[in-house]
C-alpha cells in the first residue's frame, strides 16, 4: 500500500501541484494559480493535438476490434493450425514497441522501405513517403498501432466466443440460419460486453500511446502526429515548460480516468473483474 | 459458395500471419546485410552475409553506447522490477484474499483504479521525484519504479489466483503449527509457480518495452535501456540501416524467444485478468 501511495497518489498530487506552478525543471515548486491551464486552453496546439489524439484513438480502437473479431470468428470454428495462429499473432504485441516503431519507420521510407519494396513487386509506385507529409503521416502510425494491438484483442474476443455454448449454434443451424446470419444475429450480440470492454481498453491505450508515435515520427512532421502524450513530453522535457506540460497531462489524465471508470463500470456490471 | 467462404477464410488467416511474421523475419535478415545490399534488395533476398552490423550496433556509433550496454541496463531494470513486483505483490495479494469481504473489496477497488492511472500523468512527477532523490539515469531506481507501477496489475491477477486456493491446505498447515506467513512461504508459494511465472512474464514484457517513463528518466546514453537507446539510434546512424536492424533484432529476439517458450503461462496470466499497458 505504501508503494502504491508513493508511486501513484503522491505523483498525482505532485502533477496537479506542478501544473499550478511555473516550475522550470530545477528548484522548489511555487504555486502560481491556474495560469498554465489558461495558457493550455488558449493554445491552438492543444486543440489540434487533442483532436489528433481522439481521431487516432477512435480509428485505432475500431480497427483493432474489427480485425480481431474477424480473425477470432475465422479461428473459433476449429481451423487447422488454430493453436499456432494464437501464438504468433501475439508477437507484435510482445516485441518492444520502440523496436516495432523504429522498424516501421524504415519500412515506410521511399524506395528502400519494406512497404515500398512490396508495392514495387505489385507494380505500384515505390517512392511514396507517407511519413514525410503532414497530411498523411498519421495513417502509417494508425496502421502500425492497429497491427500491434490486434493480437491481444484477438485473445480476449476469442475467449468470449469460446464461452458461447455450441448448442446455440446447433439450434440456429436447425432453424436454417446461414453461417453469416449466425455471426451477425448470434455471435455479435452475445459478444457485445467483451467487444465493448476490448474497445474501451484499446481506446485508452491508443489515447495514451507514446512509444509508437514517438518512435515513428517524433510527433512530426511539424505537429502533424503530436498526440497528447507526445505534446506533454515536448512541452515539459524539450521546451522546459514543466508547469504547462503537467497541465496538459492532468487534462489528458482526467479524460482518460473518465474513460477508465466507464470501462470499469462495464466490466464490473458483468462481474468479470 | 461454402467452399469459397472456407477458402477466403484460409487466405485471411495466412495473410494476417504473414503480415505479423514478415517484419520480424526481415529485421533479422537485413541485420546480416551490408548497406549496399539493403538498398539493392530491400526485401533481403540477395546480397552477401556479414556480421559487421552487429559489431557496430553492439558497441554503438561512438564505441561506448551501443546495444551491449542497453541490454545490460535493461537486464538490471528488469531484475529490479521483477524482484520488487513479486516481493511486494505476492504477499499483498495473498493476505488480501484472507481479509474480510468488505475490506477486501475496498482494497481491490483501490488497485483497480490504480491500473487505469495513465503513465502520461506520472511522467513529470516521477522526473521530479527521481531528480530529488538522485535517481535520474539510474537503471535500478527505474526498475524499482516499474516494479511499483506494475504492482496493481500483479496484485489483481494474483488475488484472482489465490482466492481459489484450497482452504484445506491452509488449515492443515496451521494444524501443523505453521504461522500465516509460514504457510504463505512454505505451502502457498511453491504451489503457485504457474501464476507467479505468468505474472512475472507479463511484467517483463511491459518493462522490456516501456519507454514513456524511461525516455525522460534515462537521458544519459550509458544508462539507457534497450527501447530508449533504439529510439535514439535512428538519429545517430543517419540513414545507416544495417546497424539499426541489428539493434532491432538484438532487442526483439530475446523477448520473443521467452514468449514462445512460456506462451502458455502468459496466456494463463491474461486469462486471470491482466495485461500491463
């Protein structure tokens, strides 16, 4: 309990304190009031970044859950090799996110990157530089985040699917429902609790994802991929504005805690926790 | 129609598997290629075999800050984190299961809330705390912090596991004159190896990849862990890809091998209710 206090409660109090101060990184913290919050809420960068983060998190969470559901549906009917799929699909989630991000950064480089090399094999343009243009840089980051998150979501969703009794499907087959019909009218509704938990968890993780974004783009070009965690890092540790950085962190944290509580509610109401 | 659907399904499964595996194969393959071969054969199919990249990556661009030292730092961080995590997590989880219903539920709720505290909120205060205590650029201090950050999840997973622990064994142990703590050390722990290994592995995966806290807390290159070092590699090698791929494979391969060996325990840990962010 003491450790939880030392590493959770004290830091949060401290984060709020710093966010109320003009702390430059050294020396004592002097509370100055709500100036940092006013500055943050008045800065267009913050809203730009918040919007980016929300778009990023929503698209990533939706992508992860859709692909994971599709894959789980394909594997759950005892496909040959199902055990192997289960093991290898989790690897992108196991590998260090920094390594994954650095690799994919090279993969999207023109000519020499894997993505462009494969595009070349298919006879497509090989010198696209998605990461170099502010208007497209977010897409590769979204794709990579989906790629590394599917494995875990897949395991959760598959676990949910395997708890649906076989007899339900047998009854549906006798009634003449096609496999597609069974998927949409039986599997999806019965999975709704698991799907919503998985989606919320991934929403939170994507919202909070620092490594993939930082590793692939450092938040650039310009501010094109600066999500809130990256903005906090930039403001506090690169620009030395610890007070303002903390204010952003507290606002981001508040949004996340609300999301977290919503997800916990959903979880607890089903008695899973 | 049905055949077509089955066919499409297998194509989908194989396609996703390829998408998952190919990057890692490529990283390892390109790590053994010269710079010229990487440019000429970006998919790794061609060119000659060289070990030079590994030497460069291991010693680093300046000769003293390469993957070798990053791996050593990551190992210190991981060992400290796991030791902290288990030493505090396992007894807390066990004694929580022995408490009365109401207190137990309250405590579990505290830990649940702690698991959703986002790291972004912790970065600046940790920097301050570490600065104050002289722990900046100290892998052991970071390991201790990781062990504590991972504590709520560990406690939740282990509480779920210990609450199914058979009473009879506990009662038998106390009849034999063991104290509550003695029972925990000599009866409960030896019978819980699977769950302990599973949680430790989940924590290890978290620690091995974490960078959000580590980037600001370990700014001195000689103190950096693998992820922090790799993130800096890109700038240091200025478009030289071979050493980067060598560094990536040195970073990713150990943890993937650990995962492939112990994946059953990890799956069990996840089933018991947890994953670290």
